[in-house]
C-alpha cells in the first residue's frame, strides 16, 4: 500500500508524537509499504528527502514552517490547501494517517476529502498538553479545545486512540466517527531486562552504591517533575534520582533541585539518545512518572518492558498501564508525600519489586510493536478497499 503519515510534531522536536510517527512509518516501510511522512521542516525552507532506520527508507515531505512561540522545539507548518492537494495528488496514497489536527493535519484532511482518499486520525492530545497548569486554563479553553478536536475527528473516515481511556474521553466529548483502540506499541526486543552496563553508568555519572529512581520524559509543567523533586526531598532512603529528558522547564527544574539541596541526589541527564536509553532503564530500580496528562506514555511502557515497577499518578491512561499493587503503585496526582512514601516502600522491599517486575513484563506484552503494525495494516486495507466508514 501507499501510505501518507501526517504529523505537525516531528524531529528535531522531542516527544511522544515524533517518536510514534517515526517508528510507525519505518515499521510499515519495513513490512513492504511505500510510506511518506509529511512533516514541518526543521528550518524555514522546505526540505524533502528520505529518512532511514534499520535499512527501511521513508520519504520525507517537508512543509516550510515557522517557530511555534508557545511550545519549545515545535514548529508551525505553513501549507496551503492547494499545495497540500498537489502533494497528495502526486503521491496518490491509498490512505492518509493524520496524527495531529493542526495546520498539516487540517490541510491534509481537507485535500483528502476533495480527492476521495480515506483519512484515519489518531488522537494524542489533552488540553494539558497545549496549556499545562490548571491556573493557566479555563473551562472555556477546554471546551474550545475538545470542540475543535472532535469536529476534526468526526470528519475523518476512522479514529483511533492508544488506550480505552483516551477513546472514551473522545466519545464523551461527542465523537461519532467509527473508532477503536490501537496501542502506540513498544519494541520488546530493544526494551527488555538485562544486566547493568557499567560504561553507560559512568557515562551519565550515576553511582553503583545507591538505588536509582528514574524518570524519562519531556520536562514540561504537566509532567509533574516538580512533584518528583518535592518527593525526593522527603525520602528517607539514601537514593539517587536520574531525570532523562529536556523541555521548556529544564532550567527551572534544575534551579528547583539546587534550591532544595538535592544536587547530590538528583542528576539531570538531558536528552538520552535511543542507543543509550534501554541501558539507562536497566540501571534503575524503580520508575517514577508523576505526570497528570498521559493518553498512554511510551516511557512507562519502556520501563515496564525493562522489568521495572512503576509509581505513577492515578490520572488518565496511566491507570490502564499501572495496576496498583500488581505492576506498581498509583498515587494521587500532585501529592509529593504519597509519591515519597510509595518510593520508600518499594526501595525497601526488593521482593515486592521483583514480583512487580514480572507482572510488568506480562502486562506490557500486549503492546508488542509488531502486533500494532498488523492492526494498522488491517485497518488501512479495509479503508482503502472502501470498507465501512
């Protein structure tokens, strides 16, 4: 099949949507499909080309873009409907898979309608992702957010979400288009248990004589890293904490850690490349994710696939991944005292951690990546053949 994947968020931006779209495109290309990614250019000009991973070629169609001023690292694509139609006509895709409802997603959907090409929309967004922090958002903002999102989705042939929680949220807001759950998926060959790598430990300045709590993710307000730092200040266990990732709050969080006197316990690793990330997970004893805005969480699945117990906020889709008392522990969002108590308990109970690690491995096996690719292929084939919409 000829498949066009459209996303307004892509490398060099760091985040879940760039990872998901990159992995999906190259996974499908590896299964013999002709895949093109329509993405914002990393600079001001249009830079078409090719992206290669694991020997699989994916064509890149880059729309010129400008810097998005309210979200660090993101760019706003500038593509007219006429240009989108010309591009899509030339590619002649059997199906278009849109992962964001902004400028590229909107122009691709409108052009696809004119050209009678079926469109799938996958939602990855919550209001908190757009304007994090309850003090900066109003009920009217949330209503407007969902009003636009659901109108966009209802004009697509099919809609997916990575978890049941995410799909039910859309339906509660008025989604009427045919819809289903398809996980973002996880590569269980790459993310799996294994021995600690002393070279990677030294590379990131981590100690072997203390247990390690790990956080991996974007450093932005809705991810709750402030809560993790406040919890570390309350811990009774002698630990080290590694925070892997970058984002708009990087400098502020580093200053907070210094102000709390945590410089000897907390290490900010910055961006960790894919080549090192599995080994970093294997150095950890517990994974912490105090985020209050996740529709699935790739990082949590990666941690579970590595055999880590997880302490997570009881919010949105995290409760689907983390079964309290089985694969980890759930805490009230924003409660640093609960997070500290849960981390102290797990760090002091190696038997409990080992049991939860085994349960995590069993639970995450349902999200194996090749299974999701088969689901996408089946859905694409049905829509391309003119199946029910």
